[in-house]
């Protein structure tokens, strides 16, 4: 009898384990994508911009670090605070020149990094204070910083004086140095002394190799124009390509071992905090979710996220078109929200291709800081991107005259 009771108990426990396993399997999202890497280009470590509007800085320096790695095989950790210090002074000077009739803000573009590297050089991360350390934080927190900077710039730019002095720049530089650290005139790195310019020259890059690409119809294709967004305040020219060729450049670059400094819109429902981005076909999605369009639009963001998470890699996507891009740009739907770093291609279990994109939010999300963004999402939401012109297919380069 004791043996029979033991066997019965064992069967009961086993049945319970099977039931628990089934429940656990049922709870696991069956539509969660499973990725296979197609192409991955080496990049440097993840960083965290924390509470600062400096994605443009982090993503573009990550891009240049990858360019150096490709050219020399050496990894560098370049200093975002150096770029921010120089950029915010340049931007403040422009705002004062315009008497305040333009924006002073935390945001920027890839051009700010490129322009700073050309004009001022760069230093390694270790040559300046660690982000946030000067005001007792462990990472950047620009809340107090910009609450001081913005009114300072506005007071000078909107001054009623008939003539202003250059003294304001000294005070402004003092604020920059207090929160970001003073940019070094000289420093020692790996036993050698450098200036920021000589350090830049040692990195093995030709800064004239980099061009910006975009795709809109309100300017002629194969010409350059300054994309009309506020953070493009230096007015650099971007080469205007048809959408299909804009995407062809990205694919060719990755195939040839080059990465992309990407700027675009991540405010869409399909960009999740878990590390995925889909160009969601809202009409098809609300139908699958048992909701009409009016109800979908009224759903709370958390509910939309829950529905999209449940659909996972089976979420319906729109087919982006040139006309769609232009309409969304003109009606303010397609905005310049975020800078990221494209460094690879992967496929999910259904064969759909995604770009592997390095973010600057630390090792967050399901993929430790990498976002998997579908090709449809990138085609629909790209504002512009920086790329090595050597990565552009020869036929497109010929059309652009570069």
C-alpha cells in the first residue's frame, strides 16, 4: 500500500508539473520574434544618455567609433561632453545673432558632431569628467543645467540694448564647464600628449568622406537641401534620393561593412520600449484586435502596447511610399525625434528583415540596448542619416556627382 501511495503521489506531482509547464508555455508570447543575424558590424559598447537630449551626440560618436574600428581595428571611447560643450556654445551664438528668432534646445543632429570634429577635434572620454559627476549624479541629468542655460541665452538674445558685448560668452562658457566639464587644451592618452585636433588627426578618418542622405519630394531628387527641422540649425545639405535608393544605400553600406548614423521618428505606436519597431498598419491591426478605428485611436497607450506586444512579429505593417513620407512630413506626423546607430541586419522566424540599431539608453529593453527595427519602419520614419560616401553604390554616387 505504501508503494502504491508513493507511486500515486509521484504521478500527482508529475501531472502538476506538466500542468504548470503548459501554463508557463501558454503565458509565453508565441509571437515574440526570434532573430537570426544576417550581418553584424562591430560597434563599441552601449552608453546611456540618461536624462539629456543628446541622442544626436551619442549615436553619431558611436558611428564614428565604428568607422575608426573599421579603418584601424582599434576601439575608442570618444567624449560626448566635449561635443556638447562646443555645440551648445555654437548654437547659443547663432540664437544671439538671430536676436532669439530661432530655437536654443538640447537636441541636435549628426552634423553637430561632424562640424565639431572638423572645427575643434575631440578627446577620449577619460579626458573630461564622467557625465553627471560634477553635480553629484551618476549620469547626465540636464534638468537643472538647461533651466539655467535657456534663460541665460534668451536674456542676451532678447536684450533691448543697441549693442552687446562679448562678455556674455564668458559667463555662458562658465555654465557649460560647470555642468559638462572644461574641454582640455592638452591631454595624455596611452602615453602620448595630444591636443583635441591632433588627437582627431590620429584617428585615421577623413571627415570629408561623410555625407547626409534624405528623401522628400518638395525638393528635386539628386540635389542637396537643408532638411527643414529645428534641430538642423547648422543648415547642412542632405542629398535627396528617392525612397527606394535611400534604402538601397543603407543596405549596401551594411553589406560593405559600414554603419549608419540614423535620425528619425520613434514617436509612433510601433516603436516599443522592449527593443522592437514596426511600421504598424493601424487599420489592419485594429481589425485583428477586434477594435474599430475610432476605438483604436481612443485606446490608452498601455493598451495599444499590450495589443502590439501580443501580435509581436505578426503585427501587420504598412508598405511605405514616397507619397506617404511626404504627407507625414508636411502634416507634422513624421518628426525628428531621435538619433540611433544602425549596425546590422537580422531576420525573424518568418523571414522578415530588421535592422539592428544601437540605442543610447543603456542596456535597456529585451536586447540589452539594441532595437530591431523593420525595414518598413526605417523607410517610413527616416528623417535623414549620415553615411560614409564610399558606402554609396557607384550608380547612385554618379547621379549625385560625388
